């Protein structure tokens, strides 16, 4: 291809010519976000096309890893700089010459809106498209909620806008969002396409299309049906409803009125607290990948093969992450029966995913084909990374690491999946403590996104970098934690559990405590969580030794959902109901311990279970066990389902105001007794009017 005219400029947008097609190229690394200079450049390029009679068609494309990945999020909250994105998209759509979007990588948010402003869209097969604004607590605000249903249909627009999920180019093509899928040189294909369509008039303008709205116009009940079907998923979030309302407006009103509704809804979300929290979280998640005090030129170690010790629930789940990413796994167990059971469960999990259409049979076989089960420890020797996932018992772990030290090749990374134990103590048993790291997966390990990477005192920088990069490869979000009991997540869970249990004795019920947490936005409360995980976890297993409510429940086999009874009673469909037996046990214990039961209000539950978590988070920070407050938030959102629209415990504390948190804790200090002590950092920050997060 020969460029005829070049217009070199410092703008991220440049133009070049191929025959009578004007090629508009964006070069704005890393993701071609639509910042002010890009917006200005796009408008100028369209003006250039309009002003030049020899231009018959336009192609818009991007350099680098991706087509426009959306508005520039770093501009949010700052004074607006013209031209606005909606104006840019309108300018493109109103161009009197056909404009073709050439899409590779990801066309996201404002990027997809630019593509929708184009008259035609051509994409490579591995491109993906989406409107992830909902994940930032927003809606596509540059005409996206009005054009997308007109191009892809109302149902597809509802799904895409409220989930924020990307669709493949193939699926996008099937719904009419892509006009042509191409292989090979994208620009050449896009130019060829532009040549084909350059004389076709009228131009297909997304905003003028109506045919795909007809079905919803005839049956507006689809909106309420959609709301009902997704009520659980949307619980607590404001943005999904605003997205639905905007699409409803697209159906009910002419385009010119629909975009006004879209703008009003967008501005409402933008000025709300949820969007602020979700935007904060977007950057928090990306910041978590960055490790302090590591030389910039640190290179990761290659990991081509992974070993997993233990084929139980955890070991199996951990293995699946690597298999799904195409990395071979050797899994070790002590006996054939346990090995068969473990690999059987993995296969069953994959097949369940396939039965929901989220995997093909071929993909299941490919993943399982990468698995080598073994009873021979020596088979692990050539693995680049080994993850131990056995009982939480120090002597068992030490025994395993001693054996690993003997058999593993030099340079192999030795990881423990421990959720509480001291990594330094485990590392010290080996002759290579610099190769030892904690990789704490969360259950179910093949699903939960969080990975705590525990940095031991002697863990080598390249081991840490390898862990962080590998996490991304297996689609986890990794957070670095220091060595302390329970690391970040479980350590903060402890004060919550202690106070929640004391509140029961003092007069609250499990239902009340759980309700407060669910209303706050957590997926479940502390007692629902105990029942799900198993009340017997960590129990001493001596039914005659009853020292607290939990011992009493375990002694009578109330181990949680798996036994049909725990803090709640469960029916055969695992539906919970309050248990009179549990209530009696609680009251008996209170009487025995001389606790006077009283009415507990919800505010006290918030202060004693959530404010205490913030206090523990502050201690974690002041001890340097987390690199930054936002890392703690990432742990809680991805590991425990803290509602992302509240940003995470530290962001939430900031938004409440730290003096309010301190005041609440002071109110409860006496009741919490010796279980509680203030974090110095929290007190200091509250006094100075500072925040944990920026
Ligand atoms: N604005 C500003 N910066 C962005 C950005 C955006 N839209 N998207 C990504 N970045 C930055 C990241 O912060 C990161 O910066 P860092 O290197 O300093 O940490 C860098 O680009 C690379 O991002 P990732 O680490 O996420 O790179 P990946 O390759 O893993 O993923 C991606 C690429 C899929 C494009 C991912 O970055 C992504 O999902 N981006 C956000 C897309 C989005 O939300 N778009 C909608 C924006 S809102 C909008 O368009 C409103 C409109 O409707 C009006």
C-alpha cells in the first residue's frame, strides 16, 4: 500500500491517503483512549475529508494493541474539554462520505460508540466489542444507548449495556454490529471495503435506523421482564437501571429525544457516589499489579509447567486455572482413590461449564489432556512452579517443602496456598528461601478472581514478578501481601467474626447480623458465610469440649449447609430458616457467661463488624503488610464480594469520613473490650483530616 499524502503532526491522529480513501489513524498508547487531543484530531480528519473532493471514503483505524478502548477515564471529574465525545460521534455519522471503522483488539465504550457513528464496521476475527461503562457505574454516554439497540437489537443492547461484557467479533457480526469479518491485513481489507461502498447512498446512519426497535415497541414489557430476570445481579447497583432506562427511551422516543434522556441519566450517574467508587476501583485494580521496591529490569522466570500438591477442592480448582490457560499441570496425591476423586471432580466441573455453553467439548478435552495425575513425588521435579495445597498444618507443610527442596530443579518456584501460616517459617526449612512465595487462592479457586501473593522476607524479586504476571495469564487479580496471620483478607475477617459472634450473645440474631451485611451490599453475612464454608473449619473435633457457640453447634453436628444445619436450618433445597435450637444455644451461653441480652440496633452491628474491619485494614497498612490502601480494597471486592459500588472497605471509610469511623469505634470500645485496639494510623489520619485512598 502506498501513502500518497501524509500530514505529520503532533496530534495522536494522523491522516494518509490510499487512492481516494482517507485513512485516519489514531496513535495514542497504551489503549487509544479518546482523550481531548484524539477527539479534536478525529473532528479535524472528518473536516479534511469533507473539504477534499478527491476523498470518496474514510477509514478510521488505530495503531498499537487496540482500537479505541473508550473515553479517557483520567479526564473524568475534570472540567470538560471540547469537543465532547457525543459531538465527535455525531460529526463522524454526519459526514457526507462513507466512514468505515477498522477494528482490532477491543472496541470498548466510547470506542464502540465511535464505531457506531461510522457507517460501516470491519473487524478482524479476534477483535472484541463491548460497552463496559456499567462497570464504572456509568452508561455509554456518547449516543451508545441509542445507537446500539438500533444496530444490534434491543435485547442484545440490554445485555451488553447492563453486563459490560465483551462480545466476540463473530457474535457481533451475527447481530449486525460488524458488517464484515476479515483475516489478515485489516487496513487493506477496510480500504477495499470503503472502495466497495463509496458510491452507495443514502449512507446507513445508526441513529436513523428503526427496524430493530419494532419488536420492543410492540412489546415494551420486555424491559420489566429483563429487570426481573436480572434483579439479583443488579441488586444495589444504580447503573444497570439507568442503562435500561436509556434503552427504553431509545425505543419509546425519537432519537433526538432519546439522546437527551441518555445525557441526563449519564450526568446523574457521573455525579453519584457509586460511579466515583467504581472509577476508583478501576485504577485500584490496575495499581495492585505494581510492586514497590523491585528493580524495573526484573525479568520473570519462565513457567511452562506447573505442579500441584493435593487434589482436593483447592488443589483441583487451582489446577483448573492453569489448564484453562493452556499450561500443563502435574497433580500429586498420596493415594489413587484421592487422585481419581480429585481429577473426576475437575472433569465434572469442566463438563458443567460446557453444558452451560461456556466451553466446547473439545476445549474440555484439551484442558484435561494437559493434566498429568501422579502418585510419584519425583514426577514434580521438572515443574517450573509448584503449588502446595494440603492441610493447614505447619508440620505437614514443612515436610512437603523439605521433600520439594530435595527433588525440584534449581530455579523452580515453590509456592504454598496457605491462608494463614507463616511463609517465612516454611521457606526457612528449605535451602532456597528466595524461591518460596505464598500463592493464596480463594475458594472456589477456579472461579474467584483474587490471588494474594505473599511476599516472604527473602522472596526474590523475579519470583514475585513471575507470580504477578502468571496471575494475569490465568485471569486472576493479584495483590501483594506481607507475612502476617491471615494476610490481608482473612486477617480482616477475624475482628468481624469475633464481634459478630459476641453480638449474638448480647442480643442480636444471626438473621439480623446477616441482614445488615446483605443490605450493605455483601453477598452474604458472617453466619451465612460460616454455614457455607463449614462451621467445623478449625474446630478442635472434641464434642465434649464446649467453650463457645460454635463448639456447641459442631458438637451436635450443625456443621453448616453440608449437614443441612448450622447457624440456620436448611430444607432439602438449601433454603435457610431461623433455628430455634440455635437461638436456645445462644441464650444458654449468654446466661452462662452472665451476658445481659438487650436490643441491638443495626448501627451497632455496622460499627462493630465493619468499622472494626477498617481499623484492622489500617493496622495492615501501618505494618506495611499491604502496599497501599487500594490493594486492601481489591482484596475485599474480589475475594469476599464487598460491593464494588462502595469501592472497598478503605475507600468506603474515606467516603464516610474517618472521624465518623473513629467516633463509632469509640462508642463501641468498651463493649468490644480487650478484643479491640485502635490503629494508630486510623487515629492519626482522622485527626489530620486525611484519607487512606486518593
Ligand atoms: N482511559 C484511560 N486509561 C485507560 C483506559 C481508559 N479508558 N483504559 C485503560 N487505561 C490505562 C490503564 O489504566 C493502564 O494504565 P497503567 O499502565 O498506567 O496502569 C493501561 O491503560 C493499560 O490498561 P490495562 O492494564 O487494563 O491493559 P490490558 O491490556 O489488560 O486491557 C483494556 C486493555 C481491555 C482496553 C482495558 O484497559 C480496559 O478494559 N479498559 C477500560 C475500558 C473502558 O472501561 N472503557 C469505557 C470508558 S468510559 C466511556 O467510554 C464513556 C463514554 O461512553 C462516554
